[in-house]
C-alpha cells in the first residue's frame, strides 16, 4: 500500500515537472556531463534541462528539443508565450545562430537562456517577419541597457537572423570578428609567446576592423531597411529620402571599399601565417588607413561627411515631422522595422559620430607601433583625419549659420527697411544675399547716454543691428542714425573708460559717424573686435 502511494506521488511529481507551453510539452530531465543536444550535437552546459515530448506539432513533429537552463526558475520569470508569434503558436522563434541570450530581470543575478545550441536547419528557412514578436518581447527586458558602448552593433537578437541578407559579402568576415577582442579569440598558449605591444597592436587593428564592420551594418540598415523600404512601401520620393538620408549611397560606397581593403589585408596575412584559428597577425596597416584619408578619398570624406553631418538636425526634425503628419510613415516605423533596435535617429547619430572615432584609434595604434614605415603612414593618416574632421566642422558651422540667417530673415517684419549712410536702401531680403559671420546681443549707447538692447549680425560686408518687437525683428533706431553699417573703411576702437565698450567709426564719407557699442564683458568685446577686423580683411 505504501509502495503504491509512493509511486503515485512520484508520478504526480513528474507531472508537475512537465511544462505545457503553446503546444509544447516540456518535461524535466536529468542529464550527465556528456549529454548532447539532438540537433546540434553540442554538449549541454547544465545538468538540468527540459525535453519536448510532443509529437503533434506541424513544424516540430520530428524535433526533440533540449533546452538547457543556466539557472533554475527561468521559465517562471520568462513565459514561453512571450516569444511565440500569436499568428502561429506552433513556431518557436530562434533569433540567432550565434551565442545570443535572453536576459531576465527580477533576481539579483541575471538569468540567461542560451539558445544558440538549438538552432537547426529548420529555422534557417523561417521567414524574418515571424521574428518581430521575439524583438518586441525582449525590448522591455533590455530597456535599462539600451545602446550604450555597443551602439555601433545591433544588439537586438531579432536582427541577427537578417544579418546574412544585410551584410551580404561581409557575412563570413563578420562572424570572424565576433569576439570582443583579438586576444580573446586566439589560443591563450600562443598569446603568451607574444610581446605586450604586439598583442595590444593586434587588439587595436581588430577593433578598427570590427567597428568598421559595425559602421557598414548601420549604413546598410539605413539604406536597405529604411531608405528602400520607405521608397517601396510608403512611396517616398527621391528628394524626400535625400532629406532623411543625405549622401547615404556615397557614404556606403566609401566605407565599403575601405573595409574591403582592410579585410583583404587580413586574409593575406592569414594565408601567409597559415592560421585558421583566428590568430591572424597583421604587421602593416598604415598604407590602407592613409589611402582612406588622402587624395581623392580624403576629398570625398570631407565632402560627403560635410553634407551628412550638416543636415543632421534637419534630418532628425524632418523624421519627427513625418512621424507626426504621415500615417503611412508612422505605420512603417512602428510595424515594419520593429525587429530593429536602432531607429532612424539613432542610426543617423552613429554615422555622424564615426569619423570622430578614427583619431583615437590611430593614436592608440601609434603608441604600440615602432618607428618604421607603418609608423610614418599612421602619423600622416592621423594628421589627415584631423584635417578631414576640421573641414567637416567648418561645413557644419557654415550650414548652421546659413540656417540661422534664414531664421532671422523669417522673423523680420516684411516691410522693414533701413537707409545706409551711403544712401543705399537695405531691406529684409538683403540679409540672404550675404553670409553670416557672427551674431549676438549687444547694447547701443544713444547721444543722451541711454542703452538700447539690440541683436547684432556681423555679415560678410555689413554690420546690422536688429531690435526685437512683438517676437518680430525690425532694424534698430538710434538718434536718426543708420543701424546698418558698411565694413568698408570702418574703424574699430576701444572705449578708454569702458572695458566693455568699442567705437565703430564710419570713415570715407563727408561726415564720419561714431557709434558706441557695449558687450556683456571685456572678453566678449575683444571677441567682437577680432571678428569684425577679420571680416574686414577678408572682404
């Protein structure tokens, strides 16, 4: 009798261990250390596992799944239904062939479910659309760790299934660059035989290639997923796409050719060394880096990045505007690319930041490079990349000033005019015929000693003082004198008893005029004087 009761309790215990989720019947099993997965033949990392014994599922009828839990209790905190498509509960979503993990929160320790060992041939043919639900379910889990240091790579598991299509000819190379660093991907016994400088140098070269690969992925997300998707499904026209993704095709071509040269050097060194285990030692890289930032390539980098970075703010604002006003655009962003963790604004920001990463990488590389030909090439490449960045900054600055001048133009009273001392009429439209050099708040001192708050615009050939009235700008009025002053034959002097003041003396006319202007501080006064003199010299 006692024996039957014991058998009954054991049977009930086994029944409790079974997990029935979305058609799968998982039963707890005990494994030996040598237990293998029936699909990939890899050793299971834990003695505790679950076995799906259901034979009635269409897709899974012939599969026996071993799902190993690194820590117990994962199924309780992470229901299987959260990663199954509501359209097809008989399909189990497998996000990656790589070592991906779903992170669980709730306890002090993070719990992860390793799924790389159950990705079999059946899942290779699974349509990408079914992976959306996996991405949506993992979003909330990863929200606290969203896109920080690893923003240049796609961290959402849902995107990894489409990497083959996205990366194309780079797919195999991308897999070889998956390790966090070069030194972590090679045999440790081999590593101990190498000098510290050589190891560090290989780590930096590896990082350069790996981050360049990530940059290509970001550019292709913009191109293949967003740009072409919006063109096909939302019917956005070419000029609209160019406002969102300026110079995208040229950027992609520039970096694709750069990465191809880097990978070709890596394969050449791999063949020379006869290494197949990741221990590829690259002795020279400076010539490739130098070629990317010199000659026609350097000019292209200045031009293309200048255009892309200049339009950064406008592109993001235009995206927000479309998201608000265009329902089809909003639907596409919300539904179509839902398995991508990087949205359009994040991708655009990453692209603008890429060029600023090169100087740091090159400087670190130089620290571990001896004084040879490669050292000279890297030194020159560092100088040239700084030139490229300076040129891009200049283009961004010019673009911002053009936009700022347009803002002043749009806020001016349409009928506001001012007669210059020469008798020439200066109207609102004349602002856009000039280039803005500098602007800022100043004070004009009247003949009675009163101070008038104005906003000064230093343009390419004139100095303009505006007054704000009812959120609109008009030309400032001061003692019946013109507040649009030509820079030709202008004399600028400091005020002897006022460290914030300067005199603007209009010479070269019958009756010279002098206007006293006050800045907010002595340093601000000196800055204005320097910019005025530089503008006069460049006329």
